[in-house]
């Protein structure tokens, strides 16, 4: 008898991989068969998946662009090659189901799986679905959403396939220890902690805002600041000598402990980062990525959290040092208001999505073996 198999796909960024790995972690309690991830040719994606003990197969992929570009032609050939490779791999594996976490790499495997008669579940983390989700949804048996409002963004004929489940989170995020987090960085007790996250590469805009407000902010709080390797503002390096301030190029294994220790999170508005903060009940100050180079998903995410009372949003001309200091000061001065914002964030971002998705997969495939 052939070994039971499930396939996963997604990549391009950690935000398209970590949620899928969270689902796999939940599945492993009941599913003992083979799990294979079809991902991009990026070594960073392979390392992340294999570090979780998941088998990885790289497939060619081309970036999906809305704008006209000569690069679209080369990428079209990569998409065709990705489809051929995916179809060959999936035909050999014969998985009971393919789960897609999105990103441009997921489109060829989803199309290949559908053509082979393999059920496809696709998941969208943002409030507004991205291009990959829109393409994958047409062939998907189930379209899993983080937010009920996203259903209205789907074509009417697809809405009956949609199910709101939330965003799957890494189990490690709930194992943080606040005391351990402070001690690891030698931060003093008795002061609130502001955690600043600009994404894995950092964010120049956030770094410059933080550098401008640090002297005033450090009078009343500790600050831990993920700067990124390339985007660290020079002022933050000078101020790193303060016992209340720690600048780190990238926060890895320490993140759960630092999240547990934090009073307020300052960040972009990527789907995974704001959901993690919400599930942990953290009030947010969001500086979403905006402008012509984006599809506006972070702005939509940020506005949703703002409307719920969970976040303060700094956008465009309103993203000034004065506005950042005022937003942080409002919650530092009023712990009850900060607690209410944290409760609103937790209500918006329940923590059980990974378990719910795993159960849907197991129920659909009968793969509890």
C-alpha cells in the first residue's frame, strides 16, 4: 500500500511559509505519512522549510506582475516550467491534498494539482486577496480566509467555497517568557517595553522615525529594535549604548520571549506579524508599507485593526516622529486604554487557525494514519 502523502506549497517570503509550517506542526499529531513542500528555488525558503523537518522540492517560478515589463516574458517561461515540474512531482507523489499558502511560487503547483484531480485548499492571510490567491482560488476546492470581509473580494461564484479560519501561527509564539526575554538582553525591570519590528530586512522609514523619537521615548520605556541588516539608521547605532535600548539586525529565536515582554508593538502591517501580535493581545502602532510599489494590502490590514480599536496607524504625511511619539505616549500614559486595545487585537486575531486548518485537511482526506 502506498504511503499517505500531503503536499504544501508557497514561498517567496517567510510570511508565505511560516503559516504553512504551523499547519504541518498541528497535523503531525495525527498524520504519520509523508509531507512534501513544493517551493521556490530560493535557498532561504529551502532552509526555512527543511529546518522544520519537512521534505522540500524546488520548482521553477516566475514573479506575477500587474504592470507591463519585459521581465514578464522570461517569467512566463519560468511559470510554464514550474507547471511541468509540479505536475511531474505531484503525479509521482499522488498526495491526498495540496495546501497552498500563496506567493507566486504556489500558482503552478495549484494548477498542476487541479489538472491531476488532486484537491486544493488555498489560504489568504491578508484582508484583500493577492494575485496568487485570485488565480489559485479558481481551481481550489476550499478558499480559506483570515477575515470574513475578504469573502466580498472574491468573485460571487467562489464565495460558497470560502471559509473563515484565521491565520495559522507558529506554536513557539505562545511559549514566550517575558522575564527570560528581558534578561537575555539585559534590560532593566520596571519599565514598559516597546518592540519595533520592520520586517526581516528592516524598514528605513520605521528606523528613521524611531531614531528621531528615541531620546524622548527612552525616558519612559525600554526599546528593542529590529533594524534589518541594510536599513539601520546611523543614529540608532549611537544610541545603542543606552541600557534601555537594544538594536538587533534580526530577531530570531528570541522573538516569542520579546513579544511576551513587550507592552506595545511598532511594525509594518504584514498579515502574519499583526496577527501574531493580535493573538498575544498586544496594542499596535502600525506604519504600513504603502505607495505605487505595493498593492495596498498592508494599508487595508492596518485600517482593519485601527477600526477595531487595536491599532494606531501612521500613514503617508501622517507618519512623523511627532505622531509616533504621540501614539506611543497615549498608551504609555494610559495602561487601561492599552489593555483595551490589546483585548481588541486578541478578539480580531484568534489563535486556533492552524488547528482548524489541520482538522479540515484530515477530515477531507481521511489521512489520520
